[in-house]
C-alpha cells in the first residue's frame, strides 16, 4: 500500500489481497482468514498452554473461517463505458 491506497487501484488494475483492510484502501477483492476468529483461536491456544498443556501436545490449528470482501466502488471505477455497453448489449 502506498499512502493508504493500494497500488493496483491507483494504476487502475484489479487487485486481490488477503486482508479486508485492503478493500478500504482500494483493492478490488480480498479473500483471507477472519482475523477476529484467528485471534480468538490464538487466545484459546495460549489459555491451554497457561493451564499446563505442553505446546508439543497441542494440535496444529488451521484457520476455521474465511472472509471474502468485494469492493464495489473499485469495481465500478475499473469498468470503462465500453465494457458497460458490451455487458448491456442484447445477444
């Protein structure tokens, strides 16, 4: 990101990123783990360790939830009038 904007959006290119925060900076699509859920999983893991479970005895955990964010504002700005006519043309 450059100055709070995603480079692809600045150049008029579609961009896909891993975190929802990038969508507010101009990314067209973000798809990645739900950070709130990941933090909750981490605190549960730490809780088990602090209660005496050996880290070696804990299973490796993968993210449980993912989120997809589509930035409609960026999508509309990337579509030229020519593309709009092609989509709306009768077939």
